[in-house]
């Protein structure tokens, strides 16, 4: 571990905790003997969350021909993995609200990256599990939340540099702390006891030199997160303005996913469509 990151973690004490309802849902889903009724009962402990799950299930993100009126029906149609992903996304909004004035743009960027990564996972030869892609895209910037919560004044300086000077978050964070949000985010994912695949994707989505050293499936998931976030940043999702000079095709992740030059417009369109869908949902 980066010595500066280790010292930071030792100094701050607690890192963000997974929201309680999400932790309960994940535990239920991981139980091979759990039933749909048991999963429904856990989600119904938070009525507002249950409403958001139904709202998403009935949205254009899934495109079912009939209205889904009950959680039982949603679980049956979507499956345990998809429902647990939606629960994590909906419950994470409370964590992002601690981010202060920047919460809206960070939340938008993260939710769009989750939804877009899930769709790009199905595109062409990409071949990544869509639900795993959704969670990786959603949580890839979790380290920003941890940094802001633990060192708010210092992190506000980082945010100001990014938006006023146009430098990257990685550059500004490394200058300020000696490590970046991806490194810390991977540590938080490990603390939450999520999969080693998700931990690696979050930890390395800005460190694509690591792709050659990762398990091939983990490398593809990592590349997908990297490509998705670059597309979102190019479109201005989570930034003050679009940054048109960012070309996702120049990322090593692009070729790693077997994408070609002509795939740029279709992939960007996926991200734009998901951004519009998530804005309409306001989950």
C-alpha cells in the first residue's frame, strides 16, 4: 500500500460505511438459500427505497412492456443481482449527499457511469457482466467521497483546482495527498467486503498500465470503467463543461475492449442516452 495512503487511513479512522439497507440486501443475495420473499422483506424496511426500485424497474432503462406494480414482480423479472445493484445505487445517494455543494455533479457522474457501463458491457465484443459493470461504474469514484468526508477543506481545494484550472482529479489529489481517489476507493471496496474484481476495477480505473497484470476478466471490467468515465467526462457529465479534447479511443481500455474507431459515436450515444434516462429518473 502507498505509505501516504496508509498514513491517511490511520489518521482519519473511519472510512464511509456501506448503507445499512444495502448491506442487508447484499447479505441476503449472497445467501444461496434466500428466497424472493426474503429479499422483498429486507427492501420493504425502507419504503422510499422500495418506491425507487419500482420506478427504475418501470423506466426506459429496462423497457418492460407491462407495468411492474410490486417488488415481488420486480425481483422475479430483474433477478437478485440486478435488484441488489439498484438497491446499492438508490441507497448510495445518502452517502453522496455528504459531499456538500459538489454532490449533485458527482452523483450524476457516478449514476450515469453505472447505467452506461451496464449498457456498454452488452455492446459489440465487450462481453462484460452488465450487473457487475453497473456496480463498478457506480462506485468507481467512491474514494472522492471518502476524501471529502475525511479532509473536507483540503479536498475542496482539489475540487477548485479541477474546475478552475482544468487539471484532472488524479493530478490534483496526488499533489494534495500523495495518492488519488482510485487508490482510496479500492480500499473502501475491500472494507465493504465486495468482490476482489470490483476492488481491482475501482483501484485501477486510472492506472491502465495494470491491465496486462490483471486477470483477463478483471482487466476487461477495469477497462470498461475507464472508457465509460472518459466518455462521461468528454460529454461534461460531472464537469462544468464538456471536454471535447478527451478522446476515449486513446485510452488503452478502448482497444482492450476490442472497440474500433468507428465505435466512438455509438458508445458516446449510449452514455448520452443513459444520462438523459437517469436525469428523468432522479433516483
